[in-house]
C-alpha cells in the first residue's frame, strides 16, 4: 500500500476520531490491554517486559510493516513453552495489522489502553502523536526522533499527553535502574561538589546488517536494514549512544547549548552499510561552561567502552554506582532489571492516576544526539537554539515500497 507523508499524518487524525479516550479502568477491573507497534527483537522484548512487569496485563494487538516479522513475534509471544512461562496474550487475526498504516489501525482499537512503540525511530514521532490523539498511554523506545522536525512533533504530543493525563514513558532504562537512581541522588545532593566535566561513550564492534535481495525495492531494503539510514535510525549516535547522552543530561540537569564534532566512515564503507558514519567524537558544551566529551564507534577490532564518568570539584563518579573522593560511596544491594522496572513504574503510575510523562527528557536527549550528529556531518559548531528551529526533516515524501535513492555520505564542510 502506498501512502504519502500527508496521508501518513492524516491517518493519525483518523485513528483519533475512531478511538475514544479510555476512562481509567472503565471496565471495572485493573487490566491494562496492550498493543505493540514494531514486532522486531526489541519490540518483542519490550512486550514481554511489559507483560511480566505487573499483574493484570494483556497483549491484545500487534502491528508491523512486514507480515513475517509480525508472525515471528506472534509465534514467540504465544508460545506456551517459552522460557519464563506463558505470557498473558490474547491475539486473533482481526487484531494483527501490517503495512505502513498498521499503526493507525492499532491505535484506533477501543480494546487497547497502552501502546508500545518499537519501530525504527524515524517513525516514532508520527506513531507517538497518533497514539496520544487516540487517548492511549505510551511506552516509546528511544530515540524518539531522527531530526528537529520530529522532535517538535514529539514535544507537542508530550504536551497533549499531559492535558489528557496519559503516560509517556521512554526506553531510557537507566532512569529506572536503582544503582543509577541512587548515584544521581547523591550527585544532585552535592556529593561531587560542582560538576566541572564529564565524558560518555558507546564504543563497540559492528552490528548486524541485511544483504539486499533483488525482489526488494529501495524502501523495503532500507526498512529491513534500517540501522544504516539516517531517515530511519538517525545514525548510531542517535539510535544507540543516546543512552549515554541521556545520562549526561540527567546528571547536569540540562541539555547542551552547542556542539563541535568530528566523525566519519572509515571501516564500514561498503554500500550495504547505507550512508551512516562508523565513529563520532563530540564536544558538548553545557551551561556554566561544562564540557562533555562524547565518543561512539562501531568498528571491529577496537577496544570497547560503554559508560559514563563525571568529574566534580570534590572527586569523580561513575553514574552506574560509585563515587570517589571525600564522599566516597559504592552501590550495594539489588538492582532489578531496568528493562522491566521501566514498565513496572509506568504501570504503577497509570494505576495511581498520576501517569509519568518523560517526553521532555527523552526529547532533549534525542535532540542532543541529533545536534552532535549534525555538527559532525557539517563540520560546524552548532547551537541548540539554531537546531531546534531547523527545518531539517529526513522523512521521505511518500511511504511506499518503491524507489528511494540512498542519500550521499555526509562530507564535513559541504553540508549546508
């Protein structure tokens, strides 16, 4: 099915007209009925985490662009002998949707209370807006956009969620991880004194890729190989390194004011890897002149490091659970699986009638990653304010399985 950008956005409004905003537990029970949009590995994992997070959950609908991906997810989640035991799933063919408009048909279901968004990030802004318009609570995997236009859509949806008293919880699971939470409390209480600098990184080897088949159109191949196209993933600094950048924003209680960066594509250069970079190094400047060094790399054979470090006037800290200096401290005790805890916290907030809304935090972390990417792509020092006003919109003119030339690899000094 072919669908233009205008029709793709309009489908959100149609979904809103079809779906009445659900009154909390109007059915007389506390069951939360879940719909999953994006049935790949992360989506399947998010659905299991959500269903196991709390009693009274039930998966009732699935949506994905690709039929075989939906079938694989459905077979996985309905397998009674799966590890961990059977899941509370009630699915039929009438509640399983495929195609570019599958998301709109799912959010239009009155049977759905909570939507999990786990498609490639380029679709996130439109899917989030549609779900909120339809009156659904939302769990949105990170990142939440790939460009400034998408960020503005997300922020508008988040504001509307507050008006409707709907939850929006993001897949930045460190914010629900006990060892991070306890460390951050100490940092914000002054255990490091004044924070003067920090660094963060996600440096690893290559990830998976999908070789093209002759029967696939440009768009289908790119969607199946979505990591390697900025309109779908935002590049790996946005899709993956956003986790660590989010920790920097959290620790500093701010977003960057400007960024200067370098990056490139030196090891992963074949056309099968699309047009994204394989490494970035960004100098983020935060308020009060605090500089954060951000590095990310997906190149085999190199030393790896994933984490964050913070330096203050009284010592240093690893936000994952330790502080050195006069206020030295080490986290002790249990730290439950944060991939489950983020859903547990979300569900508890919905049932308490005080739904969490994490839109602002995840939008700012995503935007910081976009700022770093664009600084590297352009070779320019870019400001937060200018990027927030930027007209940059990476989405295609039409959502259909057809021709879509691969954008050229960004060359610093040549990008407007």
